[in-house]
C-alpha cells in the first residue's frame, strides 16, 4: 500500500502555505482538508493539542504519523523526500535558508504580517469589528522595512538564501502572498522583490495558492495575475 498524505490547513495561513509549496515543489500528492481553526474543531485539537494548522497526517498501511505545524513538517519532508533539496546544497546556503525561515516566521510575523493579517483578515473571520488604523499603520511600516531588506538581498542573489530556490523563498512567499491577498503589498516600490515573486508565481507549486478564495475575503485583481 502506498503512502497517503492528508494536510489539514487554512488556505490563507502563511504556515500552511509554506507546507503546500514544499509538497508541490517535491511533487508529493496529498489530500486537503480545509480547517476553520479559530473555531477549535475537535478533529483538529485531537491531532494537534495547540489547535494550530498545518497538520500533516501520513498513513502507510496500518501505520499513521501525525506531524504538527510547519517547521516539523518541512524538516520531515526534507528527510523523507530529499529531492529536490529545499535547504541548499552546501552548508552556507543551508544555514542561510534556516536563518531566513526563522526571520519570516518570527521577526517578520511579529513586526509586519501579524498586524496586517489580524486587522484585515482575522478580525473579519472572528467578527471583531473594523480594523484598527494604528495597528494597520504599524504593520505597513514594518512591512516596508522588511521589504527594503528583502529587496537588498535579491539585488545580490538569485534567490533569497543564495544560488538556489529554498524553503527561505517559500517562507517569504507564503507570508507576502497572504498580505497580497489582503491588497497591502507595495510591489511597485521594490522591483527586485517583484521580479523574484513573479518567478515564484510562475512555478507549478504556486498555482493552487493563486486559486485560493475564502467567503467574505476577496483578493485584488492582480493577486492571481502572473504579469502584475
């Protein structure tokens, strides 16, 4: 019996998107289960006590492996499906990819993405009222600061961590793509980031993300446009 994978995720969650991109790039088939995680469904908390997505369940005959949250899943995929390698081929690029993974999931999320997504997306999903303009301004200011840094890296490198596409690119794209879905990406001010993002958008693994839609949350017209 062949290995079966089921990914429990929320389409507009950056962590979930990182895993979807990695699965797609490695051409690993999986079944999707979309989860309204903020409602803390029993099925999700039974798999992951934290109640967070993503969760990947691998079933091989009578054996089941449950992998909770993005970094554990990404590490597992690198170990069990090593080609194509998404952490770089040499130690320097692997170290840089890991550094940038932590950068986007911690620093970027804390200083930019968390503010924007809470005000533009989570409040609507949770019925918490209108966005707080001060929080939005802080998130957008933080976003521009990070975009300057990303743009500088991409002026010097082909991909974020070096010469090859890596999980660092998927982490950045996962975060930025959800902000783009919310209509808050200042692409025109950062041409190197825009060119890099256009390359990523054109990859087959990215197409499912461009098709994502959620009731009550409509992306801008350029969201799915490859030539934006």
